[in-house]
């Protein structure tokens, strides 16, 4: 589906909701809904939405990790493993 086909006015959504949902479900491409010529919403299938949320969560974790590295909040792997072992078995 070309970009032009992915942009629909809200009136099209109202008149063709079932067809639009079927198309989104089959193709997986989101549709941009406009109102008064301005983009107002994005309509996408649930699987794509969930994948997007998972991707964003992973990117956020990566960004937080990069901030920790930049700030020097790191420890050598051996020390981290030892710390975990101590937590699991304090008598060791």
C-alpha cells in the first residue's frame, strides 16, 4: 500500500470501517486518519501495536543502559556475577 493509500479522512473511516479494519488486519500497514486535512490518529492492527510497544520498551532499556555507561555506573561482569551469587547464597 502506498503512502497516499494509507491516509484517509475520518469520513472514509465512518463509511468504510469494516473494510478498513479488514485491510489493516491483512496488510499490517497502519492507516493515518485525518480530520479537516490534519493527521489526527493512526489506526493499526493489534499485533503491530504490541510489536511497536515491545520495540519501544527495548529501545528505552537500551537508552537507559547507554546513560549508565556514559555516567560510569558500571561494574565488571565478574564482580556483578559474584554479587548475584552472594545474594542467592549469603553463606558462600
